[in-house]
């Protein structure tokens, strides 16, 4: 299909596929890029994963994920730093300049939200120069507030930008993920702000569908199945100067249980219908 030149499959959308299967699926569907997950890369082997994508002519739009920076104990903090240093190096070997960062929730037993956000800031100060030395940008992903306690103490694009701005834009940027930020009344202003400072590192799309499942993490749907105005959101992201990949990232058991080839056909059709010509 024409019109797919910016489309990327985030690998979690076809969770049952191995990395070689996902690479072949993208090639067969005419999708030019893939966002990789570290566990799938580890299953395949880092060098082989890089080679598979290169040989297939696929760009690697991002690596998911680094982060979980809210640890407070010295041992936990050292472990988190080491894991993120490794993730940066994996991203560089895979040929992507974007490491998606889910910053982490409250430490166990803590109610100190301010302190947790300060811990993220402190860890970024150590990680950002390392990322820059490998040509990799830490892409801070704000998550919907319902995930604040367990996954991300950063809930808005504005908060993510506040954390990013002490660092060079080449080292720390932000992710605009439709599922997590569509509700924000300041979203248009914050997208424009991110564009002015060159901070948009990734644009990820999926839809907000109801009812939410028992595991709210799995409540995402195909673009066009829910409540998000993708034409307006994509216009805002484009107007901010973002010209990079548009990753489809869906956590949904029904989608995972669907044949991968059908899922890719659906996401390509929805991209053309709702996103590509925005």
C-alpha cells in the first residue's frame, strides 16, 4: 500500500510472534519499520536481531524499554542504572536512536510522589550523557494517571518536558502516545512546546476503548475503534515539526489472539484511514 512510509509496527502489537516472525510480517505487509522490545531481542540474540532487521531493510523505530528510575535504595539504584546503561547500548547496536523510557511508579510502600519524581530527575542526570555518547535519545513516556502508582509517576507531556529540558534535546526527548495523553486539556500547548525545543522523539498510536478490562493495561484498541481524534492529534504532532515514525502499539488480549497477518492488515488500513493524510 502507498501511504505507509511512516508506519511502524511496535512489536508488542503482535506479542505472539517471535522477532523473526515480526520482521517477516512487516516485510510482507509493506510496513517499513519496527519498534523492538528488549525481551524479544534477548530471545533472538542482540547481534542476530540487528542483522535480521538490516537484512530485511527495516528501520528500527525504537527500543522498548528503559526506565524504572524511582528506586531509592543504593543497590536498587545501581541495578537500575546498570540496566539502563545496557539498554542504551542495545539500542545503539540495533540501529535506533530512540530508547523509550517508562520512568517507574512509587517505590513499594511509598506515598512520596514528589520524591519519586525527584529520583527520576537525578537518574536522568546520570543516564543522559551516556545515552548521548552512543547517539541514543532517552524518550520519556508519560503514562495515563491510572498507572501513576505502579508504572509511571510522570503522567502528562508537560511533566515529561520539565524533566527533559535540563538536558540537550539530542539526549532526552518525549513520547507522544495517544492512549496516555489524549485526555490532557493542555495537550495541544505541550505538543507545540515539545516541537519548539525539538523534543518529540516518538509518536505512538492506539485507541482508547471501553469498557476497560480488569487489567487496564490491556484496554487499548486499533486506531478508529475508540474515542481518540487521531486526525487532530496527528495534525498537532506534524505541525510541531515531527516527521518521524508513527508506531502502532497495542496491548489487547483479543488483538494478541488474532493472526498476526490480519493484525498488520488492519493496522495498515486504519493508518491510511485515520492517520496518514492528517
